[in-house]
């Protein structure tokens, strides 16, 4: 059975080595913790990611970030499973102030 539902919490940290945040080259880490429910059982799962990317400032305040990296997944419930290292891409759109 595929995952029926889930609820998660995500946190992301980015560092701009060039010191020009919110635009320029960045490195970052993401962590996600999720409560998984299949209709039969429930458990915690999640993943962590390491990324590198570049953020563009579009106009005065619109920031577009693009990144590539690796994620380690641990989503297992009943007979469904997504575990191990996988490639990852990240796109963000935000307001820079």
C-alpha cells in the first residue's frame, strides 16, 4: 500500500560564502520529519539533504533560488519503502528584505 497520508515539519539553513545574501552562491542543509499514516499503521519518517546552488534577485525583492544535491530518505511503512541516497533538486521563490 502506498502512503495514505503524512504530515511533516521542514527546516532549511543556507550559508552564502560570498557574503552577498540573499543572492549569489550558497550551500545549505534541509531536514524533514514526517508522521506517516497508511490506514493500517503509523510511524515517523523523514529525510535530510545537502545542497549547493545560486540565488538570483529579480527586481528589488523577488528571490529565485536553484540548487542541486543529495538526499537521504527514510520513509518506510507497511510494505512501502523509500530509503537511501537519491539526487535532489531545490527551487525556491521568496521575498528578500
